[in-house]
C-alpha cells in the first residue's frame, strides 16, 4: 500500500465492484483510453476487470482510493522480447476529482515505486493527441516527450496521433 497526501494506492478488492462501475462509467474518461475501457462501462466490465486484477501485485494494478472508495486506477503492461525491461503505464481518475493535482502525485509516486520494486528500466505512456491534461501530468512527473506516431489510433470514429512519453531509470 502507498499512502500519499491526496489518496492511497492499494490492491483492487472484490468489494470495489460498485464504485469501479460508478466512476469508470463516464465517456469523458473512456474517450481518452483504449476501447477495451468502454462506454458505457457496465457492471460486467467492472467484474471482468476485478477478476484479473484482484490478486495481482501493486506493481501491476493499483486502485486509487479516496476515503475508502476506489475512484480510479493505475497500472502497467509489460512489454516482451527485447523490449522486456520496459512497460506501458496507464491510469484514469473519476472526473469528480480532476484538476486537483491528484494524478500528478499518483504518477510520480507510482513510477518511483515501479523503479524501486521491479527490474523495469523504462516506463512508456501512450497519450492521444487531444489529451493535453495527461501530457501535462507526465511532464510534471519527469516523463519526456519522445515523439508522435501520426494517425496511429482510430478512436471514437476519428484518427488521432499517439504521443509517446517515457521515463527511464
Ligand atoms: C488525465 C487525468 C488522469 C489527469 O488527472 P488529474 O488528477 O486531473 O491531473 P492533475 O490535476 O494532477 O493535473 C492535470 C494538469 O493538466 C491540466 N489540464 C487539464 N485539462 C487540460 C486541457 N484540456 N488542456 C491543457 N491542460 C489541461 C491541468 O490544468 C493540470 O495542470 P496544472 O497543474 O499545470 O494546472 C484525468 O483527467 C483522467 O483520468 N482523464 C481520463 C483518462 C485519461 O486521460 N487517462 C490517461 C490516458 S494517457
């Protein structure tokens, strides 16, 4: 468990199923994520996610807990083969808590936690071209802009660039 000023990062629990569905079911959240985080986000999607994440270590999946309620998530997806010392970091937060500096604190703390507790030397973030808020979070956490993969994503009926940020140890 990681206790921060604004929230706590802890493992996902089966008892999070209601709050996960409530906070994740928001188009303003899902529009910035891969299609596997859909809108509407139903109870069945929440349950499917909890089935894979509940017994995993914090270094893979963490719930963002505010006042005992899971209101967002952060985690990594390891790369393989010659890229195996790198991973992608992904995160989201309930819209109720946006623009209070929470994710800046979370991404900074979680990145350090990954570097301290795993063998990964590279954390990569993939940001849709329109998602300036997420880019700012990453920049404030020491991630560097590495480039834009033009028209790499087709999201919500539109092509968009995928902006690559990375932090290396
Ligand atoms: C992106 C997200 C994680 C940011 O979380 P947050 O807790 O609101 O972030 P913070 O408050 O720490 O920082 C946000 C920064 O972006 C800025 N920002 C927010 N929206 C912005 C916009 N449309 N244009 C420019 N800057 C913006 C804020 O002003 C703030 O910067 P500042 O501290 O310099 O003022 C949150 O909005 C979210 O969950 N979005 C949906 C999912 C998502 O985008 N996940 C990331 C996928 S790569």
